[in-house]
C-alpha cells in the first residue's frame, strides 16, 4: 500500500470539532465524484450519522449513502427524562433532512443482507447497492428468551424502552396511569449491554417523578448482576434524594444473588415472579440481555453476540471492506454508549477515507464520557480516553486520562454535571442531525 498522507492525526482531531465541521460543510458546492469511490452506511443512529457526516466532510468526492428504515430517530440518551416526565418525546426526535442537505444520499429502507465478496448491500425494497467500503452501525437486538416468559410480543405490553420511540412513550404512559402506591419493577440486564448506567438513571428519574406525584409508590431494581456502573455514586444520590436504605426508600436494588433473579414474567397478568416475591399489577420495565443488531448476524459479522473489529480502523476481523462501529462492535473495555459510537465512527470515517485513497490510516485515540442524571440538578460522569494496546488487542483507558465524579461532591458541582449532560446532548444531536 502506498503512503500518501494528506491529513495527519492532529489535523483530524482539530477537524473533529463540531464548529470546524459545520464551517467546512456549509455552502459546500455539489462535487464531481470519482467513479467507484462509494461508502454505504447501514444504520442512521449515533455511529451511522456521525460516520456519514465525517466521510462527506473529509473527502467530498466519496459518494456516501446512509440506509436507515426510520424517518424519525428518537435518541435513547435523554429518553429517561421522557420516562421521568422531565421532557416531551418530541424533544428527543430528529429527522434526516439536514443530513440529506449535506449531499449524503439518505435511503429509508432496511438492509436484509450484505454480500461481502461482491461488495453489495441488499434491502427489503429489492435494491442492490454497491460499495467500495461499508460501515455497519445497527445498534442492538434483544435476547428476549433470557427472561422466562418474555418475548418480542410481550414487549408490546411490558416495554423494554431500550430502543427509544414508541416503547419510551408506552412506559411513560403506564407510569402516568399507575395509581399512587404502585410498584415499578425494572429488570436490569447482565453485562455487556447498551448504556451501562442507563437502568439506574432510569430508576432515579422515575423515583423523582414518583416522589412528587405518587409518593406512596416504589421502584424496585432486579439486577441480573452483582454490581453496576457508578454504583456508589448512584447509591449516594439515592440516599440523598430518595431515602435509599431507610424504611421510606423509594428505590430498592436487588443484585442477582440477593433476590434480583427472575423466575417468570407473565405479560397477560402483569405478574413478575422474582427469587423473593410475586408482584402483580404494577409497571414492569424488562430490559433483556443484548447482542449486535440482527443484520450483523445475518451478514456473518459476529463472533458470538458482538462483532470483532480491528481496534485501529474498526474494520471487521471477519469481512474485509466492512467496518462495524457503535454498540454492535466488540470494543473491549469501551462501553456501549452514544459517545463511544460517535468517537468510533469518527475514527472509522477517517480510516475509510484514508484506505479508499490508498493511504495508511494512523492510529487515533478514542474518547468516551458517560453522563448520568440522578435528579434534575444532580449529575455525574465517568470519562476516559482509550488507545489500542496491540499486545493485548484491547482498547485501554489511558491512565490519568479521565475519571469519575468524586463522592461527596457539592450540590453546585453536581448541578454543573447535570448542565454538562444537557449541553453534551445538544452538541451530540447537532453533530448527528444538524
Ligand atoms: P443506534 O443509535 O441504535 O443506531 C442504530 C440504527 O440502525 C437505528 O436507527 C436502526 O433503525 C438502524 N438499523 C438497524 N438495523 C438496520 C438494518 N438492517 N438496515 C438499516 N438500518 C438498520 N449513550 C450516551 O453516550 N450517553 C447517554 O446519556 C446515553 N443514555 C442512554 C439512555 C438509555 C435509556 C439507553 C437505552 C441508551 C443510552 N445511551 C447513551 C446509549 C446510546 O443510545 C447507544 O449506545 C447508541 O445509540 C449506539 O449507537 P449505534 O449507532 O450503535 O446504534
């Protein structure tokens, strides 16, 4: 491979700021595209929209096609605020018009197969779309059967709300209709899963709603593991805000070996049998174990549940020419988050542009910050910068590069973290859909 580098890592990182990118793209004239320089992106969520935008920005001569069935994407991030009644569902909804206006071809369709040898993507509408390189970011699918009695059909009545949209609205409606004194049960999944702190943020924001609107009610978390992300910070917040560990606790948490196990879920009677008790008639939020989105399995990109990838380019270790980013990828220690998907998509976009132009991509570090809200003015974070440890073939947090909000932080500190979470949301959605 010839090495004809025109963009170094530093220039890439600088280009990676939202402001620089929008300046670069605004007013971009239509550009003649060289034949064959084409990238097809599957999935218009965090990974897919970011990759599309960055490829179009880094090399406007590449034809970028983004395939996504939905015309409106609801972000999972801040969907817990919708469930907790803090924001409206329309405030987490975004369309693809601005992406199309950037010269990216947006196709609303579902990919049904990828022919890695012929470099073709097939869709449910019968289209067959050629690519030089393909980026796959389909998110997750669920292992419903891991919760006895649960199924895709049952999820229409007992929502998981782990893909935002109608499920988010259904869970919110059930909470509004629940009488005071009702019990909300959350089944939290085993690792690894999308958004490790998500179930506990959800419990917190539901508790905040109950505290003011239905104070005799409770949230019970039945956890399918022993501990969870940011546990000490969440539990301190719950002690301060929701009476955790007292007789008046609004939130109770049961790890799997101390009552968290699930024996059965019957959606027809809304009954949940746990290792400790039988709960009938409350609101149930069942979040099943997860795996890479279906198309990754159909296309033979998985090894087990997730897609093995090269940690420098996010190219599949199974099929050359296809890159997998976001939740579907096995990014080792990097969590499955929107921030991580966004960071991986930028790195993959850069790698794809370099490879299509016969250049070797340099190694670029990855970044993740996971914000969590325990109440309206109460936020905390975990952050890290990751680099590829080639010996161990893992993405490893660089020592001292990030950290966790300290325990016992002041109310002002925690309020600022909540403000940063909202600001991150605006930046992220602007980068994806703006
Ligand atoms: P998605 O964003 O889910 O995008 C996948 C897209 O692919 C979908 O639009 C889907 O329709 C499409 N697709 C699937 N199959 C096909 C196909 N066959 N053909 C075409 N298109 C297809 N992350 C954070 O960083 N911060 C947070 O605060 C945060 N909060 C969260 C709260 C909750 C309650 C949840 C559930 C998640 C949260 N996340 C958060 C995680 C974040 O939403 C995901 O990690 C992120 O969406 C992953 O991006 P992705 O591109 O892999 O998948």
